[in-house]
């Protein structure tokens, strides 16, 4: 069994971490649980005499038992903080984690949906009703431009140039970018302005394009919820969000031969490496098609 001094050491670490960082109780408990498990594995040695080799061997053991790279990185983070505190308090001369590299965690591929799924999603709102027409217009605009949901709900009338077919998007850090809008989306927006939006607004005024029954801009949360409803109605099994449609916009452009740097500009990514993740999806799609249709795939 772990002796009381080890337990007291871990509890002291929890208290210090809470005072210094204000982490949630769940996070603090997770750190403490990591340390308790390591302490048990380390016996009969004490945490105070832990060597770098002990930590490397423990992480390797956990990896062999099926722990993910992300969980392994969290373990190492727990240990670094714990032993760093002991060094600061003068109980250890050096942090045994100092020269241990964190496991590489690949950036997760963004979720996306097929072109067929997009078509079904677009057709899900009941456009005979003003709110349904608004939602269809929002979905059309989202898929046509690939804007972020915050950019979508914050869109104002003066940002759309119908004559040139472009929209001025105010993105992260108040950076502007010009994004073309297809004829289909522009047609929906034009009809929305002339019909449904007027019905929703009544005698009230708003600079925002997409408004709620209260004449205020629709919130991100409300639109997220409505997309969930429409996805279920369309029979889409995947869990989707406004960001999924943005991902679909980028992926489908690349699948049809768009240049990566063009997609970068349209999405408003400051760094091309952020956009490059979509090429993995496009390449996977090509591999899937090859496997499905090539006689030796």
C-alpha cells in the first residue's frame, strides 16, 4: 500500500495547483489520480526518488496497455507539474521529466460530410415558413462561402455586394477578406431580403442579415441546434455542426481541383499549415474511390 506521506504529497500538490492555476476540480482529480497510479506502480520506491527512467518505463508500460498518445501526453503533463513543484519547494534538485519529450499528437482530421449529405441538409428546412426560409438561406450561404459560424451570425447587410457577387467577411482579429458568393446563394439571399426577412422583422429594423423572431441576430447556439435538427430530418447519421459545413466547403473544393492557397484565402487561415489538414481528407477520398472502383483497388 502507498504510505501516508505519499498521499499527503499528492494532496499538497492538488492544493497548490488549485491556488496557483484555479483549475477545475475534475482536472485536479485527474492529475491526482495519475500520480496515485504512478506511485503504486513505482513501489517500493518513493516519488521523491523518481528517476527519468522510471517515468519513461511507466509511460512505455501504459502505451503497451493501449493508452492513447493524447492520454500519455496528459500523464507527462501531470508529472511535470508535480515534480516541478517539488523542485521549486526544494524537495528535489531536478525535475525528472525535464528531458522527456511529449508524444506526438497528430492534429485530428476535421469531420466532414459528402456532397449528397449537403444536398439533403440544404433541402431539410421548410421554406414555406419565414424561419425555415431563413435557415435554408443561412445553410446555402455557409456552404457557398465556408465562413465561420461567428462570421455568419455577425454578417451585416452592408457586407454583401450583390452586383459583384462578393461578401466582405470580418474574421479573426478583425481581418477583412473578400469571398465570392455563388449565384444560387445570392438568389436565396435576395429572396430572403425581399420576403421572409421582412416578415420576421415586421416594423422593426436591424443591420444584421440573419435575425431571430426578436429582430436580434440569431445566436451561434441557436443555429447549431437548428443544424442538428435538420441533419436528423435529412437522415444524416453523423453528428454535425456549422463547422462541419465549413469543412465540407473546403474539402469539396479540393476534391474538385481547387488550389490549396485559394482555399486558405477563402477560409481566412493566416497559416497555410492550418489549411493543409484538408488535403488529408481529399487524399483519403481519392484512396476510397480507387479502392471502390479500380479492379485492383
